[in-house]
């Protein structure tokens, strides 16, 4: 079978501004659960308990020394920076699908790299996320809203029963 859904190109939007032609790379967040091994009486081995999520972190690198992005570091408590990464997935048959990562969070690191004459500069931005949503060809794959205790995956909100139990 020929290749399907190969990422062919990317674009980035930070706080509503587009960075086509300036985005060098984008690292989506790794989705990871915090787990704890549990073995109770009457069990012959351990099982894994889902204890919530690990921190979601994302980064991107620009070739421009962008003052607008630099100014977003250290926003006030309670404020977040919205950004969106878009990709074009292409299959061998020529079909192209969009993949969209919509995120909100705080810029925690601005790495300006090494400056050298005659070499391409790179500004690497690392963000801690409170919100992440992945949509492939119009279908929501994951939506995580840490503040509002929402974790949708495969079309099911895995935390809905917990919110109901807590009266949230």
C-alpha cells in the first residue's frame, strides 16, 4: 500500500499573526498520562491507575527575531497566548487533508540560540499548555482543557463523570 497522510508542509499562527516562511520547525505536545502502579489484596500483579495528565509542552522555532513573539514571554498570571499549528497531510493518491493543532498556554522559554554572521538565526519558543485540540480533516482527535477539566479522546469526554461527581 502506498504512503498515506504524510506531513508535507506546516504553518504557524501566534496570537493571531501568521508565520508562513518564518517557521523552521514545530514540536507538538506529547500527550502522556501520569500513572501509578497499584496492587491490592487478592490481585496477583499490578495494574496501572490513570492519575491525570503530565504537563503538556510544545515548542517551535522561527528564523526571524520576532519582537511580537518576544513580547509574549512573561504574560500576567491568568493570561495565555493562543497559537495554532497547521499541517498539510498528503497521500500517494494526491489527497490532501488538513491537520490543525489549536493551543493556549504560557511561553516559558525563549532561546535565542547562537548569533553568528552569515548563519541562519533561530528563535526557539517553548510553551506550557493549558489547552490543546487536534483536528484531522475536520474530525476532532483530542481536546484537552486542563482548567475546565475536559479530556476528549475518540469522541468521548473521559472526565465528564468526574466533573458531574464533583458538581462542576
